[in-house]
């Protein structure tokens, strides 16, 4: 089961947000504090987690009684703790939104109603989605030697849990202890697992392969070859016990000394690879700020490569990067932006709404919207640039006439680039 839509109404900074989620890729963008990560956390409610961070209410004071209470949103009166009538029962929860799934089922998003600083949000009824979230902070390399290797190897499910636990502890700033070992960061479990895949995933004259591990090492290498941009020059991983060495066109180096950008790409690929091997290809992956540590050219290419490498995965991505936003044509893109609290409210009281951005049929309009939301100019998407170049090249040898202009107009309209007619004519004239 995957997500079909999410709506949030009058909670925290949200006025009214309704998103129809693409089966392959949905991208959320907007300024800091607009709620992108919060929406990912609401979607994550359908996924199995050992622990969920509570949400924080806002302390408020009642000017009449002098009492202190807590509000789930100071923008909306329904959360005012002092407006509840005396002797009225304490509410067990507030409905703040709805999740809809691709099998037709729905779940209400409920916020705990107790008057306290910390509160939880849950689904009613609980629905389960196979997937996980990749947080915005990826572990940077910090050398730790492989201390031991289980003789039975590590299966993909255990390997995913091993990495996820070490990643969670690393993010919180504490150490992860497993089977008598202290794990400093997630790179060490990844090395340990990869060496196990290589050692126990193929027969040799002295040792029979473990069936569940057969081919995993080679499949992960093939994934990296398809996923990593050509400019990185990646060729293969080699086990030089007890280390993993990256072999590239520009040299060889231990994986622990990989750059932050390369390590971010490898760790993202590693988590999705393990999860889909363990639980199946039909999964949902939430990704918060995939652009972290990446050069703009890597930001532009990586998400498209990821969608092609995992065609059955539903990706929902939160990002600030214009290069990520415009990188994949077959997607839905939403801009979270502040607007008046109501149609008649003054602008000094604003809340977040969502606006879908249509790059396919209205690329120029979409560019203007993102310029307003992000505060920077957005380059023409790479797929749109390819279409524009292909169409203009068709007319390079032709004489510019009324009929050729009309044909050019039809070709541009067919791919959603009619707003770029002046630029197309300019390119043809220059050539």
C-alpha cells in the first residue's frame, strides 16, 4: 500500500494544505518553517518506528484568569485552552487532517488533546505502509575498523535495522551498542555488511554460499554504477579485508575517506537497497533535503537516477534546491507558502497553504512561482532544455516563415513549452 493524498487543516502553521501524491515522485518545497518536514513526519505515522518524537505545544497565558495553558496552534481559536467551557469533558483528541491510501482506505490524523507541552499525533484507524524516512542529516565518515564478522552473515532485513539504529543513535549524538560492540557511526555497519555479502554470497572451494546473500554484493555494485553521476567516475567497490575500497577513474581510497557528497549518495542508495531487498520493491521512501552535501550538478541528476533505479518505489521529497525540484518530469511539485490567515484577515497574520507547480504545461509560470517561494531564479528543467534544444534544431536549416513558426508553435505546445516560443525563435535566428 502507498499514499494517495494528505490533507492538513488548521494545525500548527498550516491553514489548509491538500496534496495529491504522485505514485512515483512528489516534491515539497518552500521557505524554512513552512512545514515540509512536518508533513513528512505525518506521513511517517503509517510506518513502523521504535520511537516517535513528540510534538511541542505553545505555552499561552490567559489575560483574564492569569492561568497558563498549552495550544496546538496559536493561529486557530479551536486550540485555545481557555475557551473550553467549565465542566466540559477534556477532549481526547483533535482531528487535524486525513491520509488517503491507494487501496481506497483513509485514516484520520489525530492530535492528542491533553493540555501539556508535549503531545503525540496518531492515526485513526492505524494504517500500515511499507517504507521509511531518510533524515536530512546524513552521517559523515568517521573511521572505525570492522571489529568482527558474523559467520552466518547479515541478512538484508537485519542489515537495514542495524544501519537504521546506528543512524538514529548517531543523529541523537550517542553511541549504539550491539552484541558487545560500540558503533560510532553508520559507516561501520555498512562495511561489515558489505564484507559479509562478498564473503558469504558466493561459493568457493571451502565454503558454500548463504542462499539469502547470493548476488547481493554484485547487485549493490550495479546499483551504484547506475545511480552515481558519471563525473564521480565510480567503477567498483573492493573488499581489502578488513576495509572497503572505492575504485574510481580518479584513484582508489577507503570508503571512510569518501567526500561528504559521495558518502551521502552511497548511504541513500544503501538504505533503499537493503529495504527493498528485505521487504520488496513496492515501498515508500520519504527523503528530507537530499541536496545536503551535494554539488548543484549532483543535485540535478541524483533524484532522476534514483527514480529510474527504483521504479516501483514511491518517493516523497522535501527540498530547498531548485535543481532537485526541476529534475524529474513525471512528478508532482508543491510549493508551501504563507498567505493570509483567512481571505479577510490582515497580512500580519499568515498561515501556510500549498500550491501545485505545473512544470509540464506551464513552465514559465512555474518558474515565477518558485522565484517567489525560494527567492532565487530557477533554471529551466533539464528535461525541458532537452526538448527545447531538440525542437529548435529541427528548424535550424529551415527558412523562418509563417508556416514554420506555426509548426514550431505546435511542437512547443505538444511538450508544454509554448511559453518559450520567443526564446525558441531567438535560438533559431542565432543559429
